[in-house]
């Protein structure tokens, strides 16, 4: 008879019992009761920022967040163990809602469950309505400062006096200031403040009372010290009630006039700049004032003199420069005149350039270093030539250096300078010359040529405009007429 395996049977039976027990245990764990939050009441469905709102219900301590719409979240920071189980009170957020809005109110509990408490919670923003504690009265002059006090005046956007807009000088929550308007006659004014709020635009607040602006006639005179001035200098008016002046009218003999606006004048005086004039001009001075620009009687006269223009360069016009046999073959560009043969020895260092003529060139300019013996033989002082008078002219012949550049109208840069010269528009020698570089020692010149030159010994630059070339009985007597610009 075969023997049974009782050991295996016993083991399988034990394992099956354990599995049944394990399954029964898991079923009991899934039946654990997790607390849920429920809300029964809400304190109000219309609230204002900064107010509190109270929710009541069960398990309120499980709430961790409160949502006012999608954009604003309030975190509950009180430790859970210290929270009330039946109610929760929170503040409605401030500085979030700029106008009245309807938003859903919801809470988050157990960190994952969202519960909508109220689909339509109205967050009400009360309209800002300014008030005034001022009652207007009395008499003022145009330009006097008037102050209105009150609350919420910062939202005022405009101010009307008898229906006409006037400028607000200063504005803050408790105070507004403005200047009394101009008038042509004594005038009584009512003031209206205009503002916008949540109730609509262009709301109006009438300030209690009225005030009267008295007409003021300015009077004064031109001070004796400024009755004769150059263009651009100060002219001073002194007198009374000058703060109402809007402009000064200057009238020339013959009736032509111009107005100069005056800004914020003082009651006792103000200054303004003398206008530009082409020649010395005398003006009659009157004052413009009042709402309709009244003109006062004459308060005096002022003579405006043409301003003295100080140039940064010398400008010599219609200079005659001659060939070696003339008395004017050497030129001093700083002094604006030629140097005679008898004066050359004592003025060698002043020579900027010279002129000569050849069989092929009626006129050419000379670098002083290019003055040759023939030039000196043609220069005569008394009975002697400079070549044979026994004096040392090495300074002018060896120590000085001036080079030239004959400008071409075909070159854009050079032509621009030519046009400035021809039109009298030179303003600054070096800036106008720019990058043009003189490198020629003896340029031949003709009528209407324009040249740039540089005296490297003095490190100064200049411009020459050849106005004409005149032929003499012989080439040594030829001359040119020229205008010269030279740095100071």
C-alpha cells in the first residue's frame, strides 16, 4: 500500500488560510472614513475690499486656501490644530479689485479638493466722490493764487471758471490751487470741479460761493540803464501790477510791431531780451494784458543796437597783392595788409605768403621759402634792391613755410567749401576746411579760384578767394584782388 504525502497537503492548507486572512484585512482598511468639508452658510454675497466674510459648516479646519475668482488666492496660515472646526473668517483682499466685480468664491480642503461656495460673489467698490470744505468769497486780482480744500481732490481732472477751463497749478488729495483768471472788467466767478469715478466720466462738483476778479491795469517804465542795449541783452521793466502782463509790444517808427511773450512776470518788474535788428533801431514799448489782450499806453522807448559780431577768424576783403616789382608782393594774413619792400626786414616773421608771375603764369602764390633771388632783385627800397642792400632776409626765405591747395569744383568735399566761400557762409576755419590738406608751394591762380593754405610755422590755416587777376605793363607788375579768411 502506497504511503500519502501528508506534509505537502498540510503546507498548502496553511498558505490558503493566510491568503484568505490577508484579503479580509485589506477589505477592512478600505472602509476607513476620511473627513470631508461641507459649507452650510456664507456671511454675505456682496462685500467690499477689507471687509471680512465668514463661512460656516463642518470640518472647516481642513480648508487651506480661499479663492476670490481665478486671480486672487488667500492662504490660510493658522496652524490646523488651532483652527475652528465649524467656521472660517477671511478678509476680502484689498488693492486687487479696481472696480466692482462678480467672481466665484471657492475653497480648497484636504489639499486636493476644490469646493465652490458661491458662484456669484459681488466685490463692491464704492465710488470715490470728492468733497470740498471751501466756500469762495471776496475779491482777488488776476494771477492771485486761490486754494480749495477738501477730500479726495486728487481725482479732479479739470477746473472750470464760469464754464471755461483754467489751469490747475497744484493738486493733491486735500487741496487744489489755481490762479485767478484774466479779466477785461470786474467779473464774478463760480468754480466747478470735474472728475471721473465708477459712476461715470465728467462728474461735477460745484464749489460753494463765488469770488470776484478785479480788473488790474499794469503800469511801469523801461529802466534808464536798459533804454539803449545791444541785440540779445536784457531790457528791464519796473512798475506795478506787472504780473498781469502777457507780452511786451515793440513798435518801430512807421508802425511795424512785434510782440515778445512774457512768462511769469513779477508784480514789480521783469526782463526780456532785446530782439535782433539789422541796424540800430528805436522802439516804442507798450504792455499787453487782460483776457482780450489789451494794450497799454506807451511806457517809454528803447534803442536796440546791432550786435557786434566777434568772429573766430580774420576776414580781409578786396586785398590787392602784386608781383615782385610792386610795393605789395608780400602779405601778412594776421594784419590783413601787404608788406612793402622797405618794411620787410623788420616784418619778416609776419609774412604768410607772396605773389609772383612767370612767362606762363600771370599770377601764382608763393610759399615764402620759395622766394628766389629774382624776386628779391625786383623788390626795391629807395635806390637798392633787397637782394643787394646787405641785409639778412633768411627768416622769410628759409624759416617760413606756407603751402596751398587749389580747390576743384569736381570734388564733392572741395566744392562744398567753395560754395561756402562764394555764399559767405564760413563759420569756423578749421571745421569748414575739414580734411583738405594743402601740399603745393607755388599754385597758379585765376579769377574765382578758391584755395586753402596753411602756415605751418604758425600752425594756422586760411582760405583765399581770387576775385580777379589784372595784367600790368610787364608780368612783374601783375596784381590780384582777393578775399582772405585766416585763423585768429
